[in-house]
């Protein structure tokens, strides 16, 4: 994201200037930091406290401790590899959103630790957020749940962004995370179209952008 898609997201935040931004999936916080630096938003972030696992049940995001970008002790999720080196889980408690805190912006960062499919958002009114980025779990069921939440919680005129969306077949064949996002979007297309009359892939990025403009929502 940081090399190709983050500049696009920063551009969107800089010009849309959301006040309340919702982020499904933060990892080390590059996307959240971009939003916080480009506008005056407060960011709400949903993440698994223990981090994600891949299809084989292994940690999805990790790094050798001596190669990690954050200081030892910042994460409680570590393990010792067979070669004796320490491996740190980079998307778990202590590492989630670390860049936000390292830049002194934690006072505008609201962290929620839970499976986003179990998140109770019932106390938040419709249209509470000005924008949302869906970049958490990349399986079809998680993307579906996060999308339906975003469609309710983002106001008319607000932005909904999906990361890891790419209609290119070659890209989908080489990356399972893209397939989950694309499958969910295609299944939800009638619903998204009803709520986002304007939605489009920003080629050649991995970003799908929707502008919330549901007429029923206005009444």
C-alpha cells in the first residue's frame, strides 16, 4: 500500500477532509497516519487483538525482531524460531497502529479490538462517519460484513474505499486476498449500487471507491 496506493488515499483524505473516519484493518498504521496527517479527522480502527492468521494457520504478518521497524518490547506477541531468532507479530497488540503513536497522534485514534463481524455498532447512528476504508480480513464473509456496516455508517456524500480490489484476472490468480474482496464486491454489487450511485476502480491501483448518495437515506 505504502508505495502505490497510500498516495491515492492521502489525496482523497486531503480533499474530502473527513472529520470522522472508520478503518477496518490498520496493521502498523500507515493508512490511518495518512488520514490523520492530511486532515483533522478522528480515526476509529477495528482490528483483531491477536492479529490475523493465513490459510495454514500461521501468523499472517510478522518480522524478525532485529529487522522489525519498532523497538523491542512494543509487542507482547513474539515467538522463537528454530534458528533461535525472535519473531514479532506485526499486526497484533502493541504493533497495531504503532506509526500513529510514534507520530504523536494517538489522541485522535480510537482503537477497537474485536472481530469486525462481531462488532456492535448499534449505538452509532446512521451516517455517523464521513468516510470508511475496508482493509481488514480479506475473506468474502468478512468483506461482506464490513461493507454492510460501512454502507450504514457512512453519511450521504461520504466516501467508502475498499483496498485490495483489482478486477485484473492475473492479479486475482496470484493473490488470494484480492479474490476474497472481488468475490464479496461482486456478490454485493446490487446493494452497493443502490447506496453508491458513483463507484469505480481507480486504475491501476488496488482501490475501489464509492460515493455514498442513497436518496432513501436522506429521508
